[in-house]
């Protein structure tokens, strides 16, 4: 797919790529107009870094260089409570670590990785990016996402953006929704819009991304009026609320906020 030369603010996005073909990646490219690498369409295998070169590298003046100055990874194994530990490890952690090292090796200036608010499980309410050290809950999903979060921060040699967020399909499709889990989650359209603004303005570091606190039931009722109430299973975190102060400060220049 050929990159589009789109000028937004002070940044050209013609050399950016979104990796993934799920809800988040599909929605994000609507806001950023950048290239997309898809497992389904392009055969791009994130778990096999030996084959990345044909997708991500070019030869220029006798040197092998990255095609992109921004790599945005939207992939993830999202079976939150599944016992498929190897998939969680390979996709949520190891492939992220490999991408960080790829960006280091080929001097990619800007790497974006989506994490999850689930890594805050066990922290205080309204957890802040800098002051509340995340502790994983009792799932391989949360554990491997936390490891990836730490790897990006510790190993990245250039600018990075870590987005801690949870997005949901725009139409809530389940018969019932949890009334006892609260957080800053929202539909993928909202999370993508806010995230794209951070990327477009080249923000770096760790950002909580979400909208005002609500229960999953509250969110579900916005698109499914007849949704039933249900309690979450014991392993589900009950409070994953995050402080959005840093996000709202970053969005001031864009006339956007998380509300």
C-alpha cells in the first residue's frame, strides 16, 4: 500500500505505518491516513521478525533503511481471560520487544504501542501514568501487556508513545453488561480519535487514554438499550479508572478533551 502525503499541523504522515487489522487499526487509519500492514491482507506475521524486512525496509544509496519514520503497533492477543499463554506471550510481549529492537536497529524516530488499562489492576483509583506503578492482575493478558509496557520504556532509544486504554466494538453485541466494573473505556471510535491526536502531535511518553468514568453497563446502554445487567466474574478487575489530566492537557491545543 502506497503511503499518502497528508499534511496535518506540522507533521507529514506519509511515512507512517499502522500494524494490525483489528478494530483499532482499522479505525485509526481513518484519522491518520497512513499505510497499514495487515496479517490477513498482506500476510504480515508479527511473530516472525526475520521476514519483516520485505515490508518495512528499503535500500537507499546502498544502505538498508526503514521505509517509515513512525511505526504504530495495534496488534494484540485480546482473549483477556483465555489460557492460551503462548499466544499472549508471543503477541502481547515478544513481538513488541522485537519491534522495539527493530526500531532501535533501523533508527525509527517514533514508535507507538497500545497497551491496556488492565495493567493498573491493583493500583489506586484514578491511576496516574508517572505515580502509580502498574501491577498485573491474575491473567496472562495483563501480565504480558505489563511486560511490553516496561520493555518499551526501558529499551527504546528514540521517541515512543505508550497508550494505556481499552476500546470496545462500536455496537455492543452482548446480551448483558457488567455493572460492577468501572473504568475510562469507550468505543473504538472515541479511543482512536483521541489516540490519533496524540500521534499527530508527536506526543511521547506514557498516556492514559479514555473518557469519563463509567461502568461497562453504562457504556453498553449507549448502543444497546435493552442490554441486561450482570456482575463480572471474580477474575475481572473491578476498578481500572485512570487519571486523564495529562491527556486533557495534551489535547488543549487541538480543542479536544476526553469528555
